[in-house]
């Protein structure tokens, strides 16, 4: 029997990174001379690719997006390890790993930043694949990142026929759907349930993932 695979988003799913991300966005908007945004408006920035957020939420032109992303990263890179893990997430990852679930990360964050964060949180040993966005492609979609993660798993000769995509924003659900995966929307970062209209499952506590992902005897 093939082993199930659980692909996790990082920000807002494993790590409670919203306070850090929104603060860095606010500082970036100030640097760029753009109007400040409310806490509710800033919360929209957690999850989507930065290119999408700067286009949709700041109204930047394509020409101005790449410099804005670079400015954001100057604020973020020095503080990126200051993120806590959501309650019950560590024990959930441990339980899934113990039950022989293959774990992976697919994040819109650029890939070189992912491993240091997971190592700092002592979570890196759980994941067989850690996949982020390509540094030279700010317009890469979440679906494309997920596809990259699946390709890496296949190169390890892993059967990807039973794969779950777990995330806190509709971009995770849409990307999972594009790749014909079972999708799980998580609400513990504050996402409205209505954002998960296309999700196969919606969960309010990381421990619920065990019942969804682990095979039944």
C-alpha cells in the first residue's frame, strides 16, 4: 500500500507568522510612500505570493513589483526566525511522521529561506521535501510551487496518488485543486471559512489532520 503524502503550506499553517509579515509589509509601504493599511487589510498579505499582493493590495504596476519585493525582504530577512509554531502543530507533525505519512512543505516564500526557519523550529527532520518559490520568478503561482514539490517526490520514487494539500488560504486550495490533490483548509490563523468553498476538508485544530490524513485500518 502506498503511503499518504501531506504537503503543508508554511506561513499561517505551520507558523504563526502573520504579526511579522504584516509589520514588514507596513514598513515597506511606508518606505515606498504608499498609504498605510489597516490591520485587516494587512492580514490579506499573509499567504499569497508577494507579486500578487503588491499588485492586488498595493496597486503596483508590474515594473514596480520586483523592487517592492526586494524592499520587503530587507525588512523580513533579519527577523524571519522570530516566528512561533501554532499550538498542537508540533505534536501533529510528530504523529503523522510516526504513522509513516510522507511530509513536505510547499510555500510561496523563496526556497532558500525555508530550511533555516524549519531548522530553528526543530521541524526540519519531519519533511522529505521542502519546496519554495524560485528566486528568479516572482510571478510563480502556488499551483506551480506545489507541482515542483510533487515532481521532487516523484524523483524520490514516491507514489503521489494519495496526496493532501494543507493550507490557510484559498491559493493553497486552488493550487492543490490544479494538481488534483485532496485539499484541506485550516482556520487557526483566522481565515474565514468562506475562503475554503472549494476545499475537500476544513479543520479548526491541527490534531484533526490526523484523522483525515492517516489511513483507516
